[in-house]
């Protein structure tokens, strides 16, 4: 019963006013992930959300197609990519985070290669703003960003956030 109540409370928090703490859980974070290229990295990050029942393979395919069509636009900082998608039918925003074993090219001349991939899907244009603010604050701290890259497991990484 306690576990069910806790899950229900997390779901409510995720829908009402999502934060990094409510969106990112240990099952949505992986460290030291091997990926051969940017498309595989997007697929792996998306798979975490798909396995959690938050998105479908179609959503992942759409993010990959957008990457192919628009190039390196999803690289938001040195070594950091944020594949994202607006999906009105979602109940609320969802997010996964992976660190890569070895950096891969996302075809962004200024900020390649990428070793930190944050997949973000939202159901509207505003519900994820607080999450982005928190994320930017963290990424603007070089020592914290490096610690995230060095994290050896999801729990260590979540502790840094």
C-alpha cells in the first residue's frame, strides 16, 4: 500500500509541477552507456522512457527523424544533447538521462562530441519550463557537469541533481 501511495504521489507531482527530482528516477537514468552513434544514443535514452510506459517507439522514431532532418540542433551545450519532442497526448512531461561510455558525434560543429544525452518529451509548451531552468542551472556549473559525467551509477548521478 505504501509503495502504491508513493507511486501515485510521484505521478501527481510529475503531472502538476514537474521538476528534475520528479521526472528523473533511477529507472530513467543510465551511466557509461555504449552507443555507436547519435541515433543509437537517442534510441537508448528513449527506450528508458518506453520501458517505463511513458512513450512509444513512434515517439523515439520521430525524434530520430527530426535529428536526421535538422542536424545538430539538439546539442545544447558542450558535449550535451537534448533530443526532444512535443507530444500533446502525453499526460505530462517525461525525461531520461544517459551518460555515454565514449562520446559520439551529433553533427554540431561547436559542441561535438556528446557524452551526456537528455531526452525530454512534453505535452505542451510550458509544463517543462521549471525542469529546463533546473537543468540549465546545473549545466552552468562546470564542476557539477563533470561530476555527472563521472558518475558510476544512476543513484550517484541522481544525488548530484
